[in-house]
């Protein structure tokens, strides 16, 4: 007989447990016990029926699964959602996004990120990876929302509205990394924008900080065909080859987008253990292209899923992103068997966590990991009947089906009520930012 | 001064009115007055403030817009959602869908369609066009749900589990057309399955019935490359050319899918005033291909939007379908300006209604048309702030943001509560069907 854990804080019970852990993939009528923010035990609900616990959450027959991991976003761009669409990339950036971003400051980024956290929690995301300006504000917002986050100040060779010259950017990154080192929720990455905005010395120094601090290095790579053509023209190297040359390829590197890769690029990414963040909806909306995800998966590359910023999506709902990811590669290859539902669910959970260097922490319901989990309410017309939970999660569920969210053992949404955020306050703050943007 | 309409039944007020009628596209703080199921007046909310009405609905600052039109579905396939995915088309059909469909009868189709109606109403669809077996059950379900529907029994050259030989199929169609002729909600179409399952005499007779009764002719056309190759091999004609040869092309024809068209096909469709139902998510999931929608729109063809059956989607949410339609063609052409949000919104509303021959009835908020409208609740994190309602509807909103639905002047959902359907009863009936299917 197993001795019950003495001090169980929370039991989530009465659901189909989908762990995303191959050791024990599914329990039909199960429960998850949480103590000190960690998953301590998973088993049949009956086993936990008489077990004492400070708090119980009834999943009411829904699906209990790991919280989703958004591997690439610019959270505070909630402030600019829908400001301009359906435009050529240059027009969109130069005439709309860049002028709007001139209105940003640390305060605006804080409120925009809180709004993003509200949207992400409501749609089942428990962990996000951010790249933007004023990232100390992003860290504070994630912490206040009680969300897990990997944050990193965007670095490039021209002066930043936040830190000024690049030397200060490195200092800002090192200081953030030190400040958040032992935080249970927030961790820091080094985030040079892209091979086209970062020269060799910037990338070398960024890779050095990543290596010394043992933290992720996160870069936009090969997002558009124009970027690759320019890189070939200027350096005779693809963006991936350029990153290899400056020593930036490693298993700590998360390469975002990777839309335009050749076979050699894929081979390089695999050899160095580089992880990839796939952002299909943003790549579609900006007409960037379709990333070779089936080829990357075949090569053995770890691919996570991201929404990108919601000015180019325009939402942060990973359920929609999973649906799109599963379908896009089928039509692109004219093969309905590629990138199946199970693979996509892994991209949005365990593989996403691995891509962020957090596979010991989150991404699956595994005893010992931090308790980041969600309950999907399946008592809905569009999820009735249910032959296969994995199919429903990828092809039929929407973010709005998430009823309860627990992060680091703490309930942050219960029965669709947000517990850590004051929506009224956030809306008022972001509406004031939007008025400033509109006046511009 | 305008004389107020004497007997206003319902006023929907306090919303941004998006009419989809070029005569008066938008009213910022407006109201819609409804009498005897028709829109009688649209104007500023202040004008209607003191106006007597039997009932008022407060849109609470949300978007009031025409109900969405789903131009192509097989509603009762809700019974098979998620039964099999990620398979080659032949395996999926022969080993999963066809055996499951052997469990269908008139009763199962009735309950499966009611479940679909619940999902469609909840996600803002007020009108759907159906092709399946036992369509009299679909008509009854739509009527009971109080949804607008165009229904048609699927016709092909082999015996049907419903009507038997094709002669009986024509009789069944004629009888249905006569029975529902004056119904305010349900109308009937002639629906030969496809050029590959229907010989010339079937198609000629179907076109004759359509012409004599003045009702739509609805056919699956050029859905897969294999279909086109077989048609060229067997007849030396594309599916569209074959339909032209048998006299099936006319402005009453709704051609569903139209994925594999050549320039001459597009020209023929335009010349004959044929309408097209575009089903991007089904085409993606089944790896059928990407329809040349920008080319069809450029040619002047009326294109509506459909979800197809939810076994190949796997939902009936037109908000998701709009999002996908807008993005898919951008990435396919590498041009972010094609198929913009406004065009997609037209596809899902006024152009969808036109495609079904219902442009005098529904598809826009126009005085004189039947009152099919929805309220989209914009007081949500993912719709805050709002720079542009059209962008939000296509790129950020989800079906779950619809709070209120009025069809033919009658509220069928208010504050997310379904008013015409008993979900418990529907779920029990469909669960029993699913148990039969599972046993097989």
C-alpha cells in the first residue's frame, strides 16, 4: 500500500487525465495531487476519494492536462492588435507598428503584458516565452499574474528605446538574469533579434552570456524569403549558417520561425540540438511562408509552438494554433498523415517545455514536476460525443473551453473566473494606451 | 420626422451595428428594430430609446451583425466527429466513415443535426446549407431549432440507404421541395453528390428539377486532384467542363470546394454565374488542396464560406473558418494583401446568402430582410482594445464570443443560453448513437 503524501494542498479530480508523459499517458477517471507547488501523485480518482487535502477541484468529467506552452510571443503587442492588417510587411511595420511602438514605455509594456496574461490563462496557456522591449516589465507582469515565463530583452545593433547602446543591453540582460535567477516562475533568456539585425560581435557576446549563465539563447531565424536572400547576398551564408559561424548554434538556442530552411540548415539545427518555435498563424497572416515542420520532425528536431505577437495573428490562443499547425502541413504536402494530432499536442506541451529548457519543470503531468495544469470542459455541443480526447483537443476545442488553470500549484482560473488578475483595471490601463496610439 | 413603426416586436440596441449593407455600413452606437420577423429600421440607439417594443435586447456595447451563413456542411456528421483523423482519404472513408454511416437512420440524422444546430447557433451561424442522407430529418431539426436552412438529399447513381434507386431520389427531392415550399425557414435544393458519382442523365434531371422549381443545384466539384485527373482520363473533360456539357452550370448552381480549377474552369463558372462554397479547413485537414480563391474573387465569382462536415474539420465554427480563409491564401500566394478581412466577412455573410439564393432574405442587416442577427460580446481580453471591428471579427474573435442570436426575428440564444434546444436531451440521444458506432 502506498503511504499517502502527508500534506496535500490541492487535488484535481474526476477527469480524464492526459499526462503527455509516456510512462503513464492516460487515466480515464483520475486525479492529480499537488503539494508545495509540485505534482506528487497521479492515479485513479477512487484512490484519492478519502484523501485529506486543503483544496479540491472537481474537473466534472473534463480533460485534465498539462498547461500549454507558448514558445514565442511579444505579449505586450496586445496594445496593437488589429491596428493594421492585410498589408505588405514593410508598410505594416514602418507605417503602423513602429510608430505605434514609439508610444511604448515600461508602464505600457507592463499593462499590455497583463492583458496578454489574462488572454493566455483564459485559453489554457500556463507558460510563455517573450521577446520585446522593457522586459523587466514583462517579468513583473508574469509574476503578478502568476504565470510561468521566459523573458528576454530584444537586442540589436542600433540603440534601443529601453537600454540605449548594445553594451547596456548586455548589462540589462545580465542584471535581469541575476535578479530572477531563483524565481520559481520567471526565468531569463538572451534574445538577439535576428541574424539580419545583429552583427557577429553582438551574436558572439549573446552566445557567451547564454553559455556562461546556462540560459536560453532566443533568435528569430529565417522568417522570410527576403531575409534568407539578403543573408546569402551579403555573406554567402544562410541565416542558420551565419549563426553556426558565430558559434550561436547549441542546444540552448531556440530558433523562432525557421520558415525558409534548406536541407543543410535542417541538418545543422539537428546536429547542434537547436530547438525551433513554430508560429504557423503569424507566418500565414504575414505571408512569410510555411515552415518545413514535417522535415524538421523527421530529422529529430524538437519543435515547439508559438503564437507570435498578437498584432500578426491576432490572438494568443494555442488551441487555434494547434488546429492550424495540424492542418497547414497536411495541405502543404498534400499528405493527410503528416503532423498528426498527437504530435501537435506534444509541440504545445512537453516539446514546448523542452524547447525552453524547462522539461524538468513543466510540459507534462509527471510526479516531481511543478503543477502547471488545465481542465478542459468537454460538456459542450462541439465536444460531444468524444471518441478521442487528443483529436478533440487539437481539431475541435477552443481556448474558451478551458475552465480551470493551475500554475505552480496555484489556481489562477477556476470555473472561468480569473483569480490573479483584475480585468477592469487592466482594461482601463490598456484603453488609455490605445487612446494615445490612436491619436498618433 | 419618420413615423415610428406601429408594432415593433424586438429592438436590439446599444451596439456597434455592422450591417454588411453598403448603403449604411456601420452605426457606432446603434439599434435594430424588428417586426413580424423582419428588420424594419436601423439607426442610432438614441432614436429608439423611447420607442415602445414588446422586447429589448441590450448588446452592451458589443457588435451587432448579420448571422453567419455556413454554405456547405453535412450537419449530422457531428455523430462522427473525431472518430478518425490524420489518415489517407481512402482509409478514412472506407474503414471509418462509411462503416459508421451504416449506423445512420432518419432518427440519428435528426439528433445529429440538432447537435450541429446547437453548435452553430452558439458560434453565431444562423443559416446553413446541408447535403446528406435522410434530409427530411435535417429539415425537421432545423425547423425545431429555429434555424434557417437549405437542405437537399444527396443523389448518386448507386442505391441510397434512404430512398433506394435514383428515381426515388428525384421523387423524394420533389416531394421535399413541395412540402417546404412556403416555409419561412427551410428551403430545399437539388443535390447530386459530384461529377464522379453522378452520370450525365442524373445530372441532367437534377438540373431540370432545379430549373423547374427555381431552387438551388448543389454539387461537390473538383475537391481533389485525383478527381480531376480521373475526370480528364475518363471523359477528357474537367469536372467543371463536364457539368457544362450536361447543362448543369447556371446561376442556381452552388459548386462546393472548387479546389482544382484551371483558368478555363474559372472563366466558365464566372460566365454562367455559378456560386462557390469555399471550405478551407476541411480542404486542409483532408489534404485536398488550396482553392484558388484570390483568382475566383478577381474573376468576379461569388464565393461563400463553409465548414464542411465536422468529421473533416472538426468543428462548425465559422469564426475559425474566417480566420483560416483570410490567412491561408496569404501564405499560399506569399501576398499578405489578398483575401482581406472585409472580403472574408462578406463571404461569411452577404455573399454566403447570395450563394444560396437567399440574398433577399438574409446575409445583411437591411430593412426588409428577415431578422437574422448576432451579438458579439467584445468585452473580452482578446478583443481589447478595439481599433477595427472587422479585423477583430476575422482575426481574433471566436464562436464563443457570440452572446445572442436572433433568427427570423426570434431570439434563439440570449446571454449564451440556448432558447430553442434542450442540450441534455440532445446529448443523451447522440451519446446513444455514439455507443452504437463504437460497438461496430
